[in-house]
C-alpha cells in the first residue's frame, strides 16, 4: 500500500517544528529516521495531514554530550552513532549494549533514539533502557521546555506524555548503577520481542545491592518497572531463595497481552523465569 495524501514540510529549526505542530495540532507527525513512521504511513495506520521532516536539525538535536554528570542524547542521534560513541560506552554502557539488538545495520544507520522513544512501542528496546536507567525526556513546545521522567512518559501502547504541539529534543541519562544485564526473547531473529528485560544494580563492598531497577518490555501495554521485585532486593545480600521470590514478585507489575506472537499465559510464564536468570547472572558477574 501507499500512504494517504499528506503535505510534506521541512522544519528549519526546533521552533519552526513546534510552530508547525501547533498549527496542525494533533494532525501532524515528525519524520526523523522513519523506520517506524514510514511503514505505518504505508499501511495507513496513520493518516496525518502533514509530515514534518526534522532531519535538517542535526546541529541542534544530533549530538551526544555531557550535561554535568549526565549524558544528553539528541533526539536525532542514530543508533549507529550510539554504537560508535566512546562517551556512551563509558557512561551509559547498557544503552550501547542494547542498540546491537535493534533491527539490522540498515535500520541502525537510519533509526533515531528520539524517534524510538516518541514511538513508545511496548516492545521497544530504547524505551526499555530509558526506564531501566531512569532517563529524563526533554520536550519543547509553545510554552517552553519541560522535562518528563521515564516513569511518567510512557502512558500506553504508542502513547506518551508529549502534548500534540511538543517535540522530544533530548533523552538525558543520569548516572546509573554500573552493573547490568539485558535479555530479549522473540519468535525469530529481528522479530518484535515477546519479552524483554533490563536489570541494573550497584554491588556494595559488604555484599549487598543498591539502586536496583528491573524494567520489563512486551508484558504490559507499555514498558514497566518491576517495583515490587526491586524493593525486595534493595539493600540485601542475595541468595537463591531471595532471587527466586523477587522474580515471582515481578508478575505484580505486569499485565501480559494476548496476541499472535504469544499468549498472556506464556508471557506470564517467561517473566519470573528470565528475571531470576538475569538477577542470578548479575549477582554472579556472568552472562
């Protein structure tokens, strides 16, 4: 299929893009990498009256930079740039690790961090990482700039806290716990995840663990934190029984869907199995 008719406009600045979004409130879409938007247009799942191309704004939105002790990733940064960034490797290693799981080389050369976050796919790897690392989404609209914490940003499937006249400009990653593990289960290579999981934590010299965050994808209408499981693990020394019990608690914070990829029952089976495995791997310092 081909897209329904739309007007194509190139934004010349962030302010220009915001003005266009405001003018066409609710009936415009931003085009960055286009890896999600273009297929949805072609299938007519989206029928905007205007598509606003923001690829010309790389000077403002295409950098990876330190902001104090945080790493600010511009919305137009491509996945391939994340893979090559020494700053990301040093400060946000989970992000760099996870990017390798996204699509193929062609997709990673075009897809953008901001596009993935704003798309809010419940199975998306980048959305999952922002939640696991407690990232902040910086948005700009007609009323100025505002910061939205990841926990408040994802509202539902393909739905975010961005207003129709706001655009995401940066994803800001604060300092995070250094130890992490990531897992993704799909039906086949490069398919959407049936389950994805990112775990981060900080091992202390006394054998306890702090700053635990367990993010789950594909098992709710949005990426979610397994808060009950993290609370059970926080500040404690882990043994097999504690890890097993915490993994079961992860089910309290998800509501797996039924779809053609997997049943809700199967997803509920997978959650504690793989949470336990990732926690055990984290504690043991191995994959």
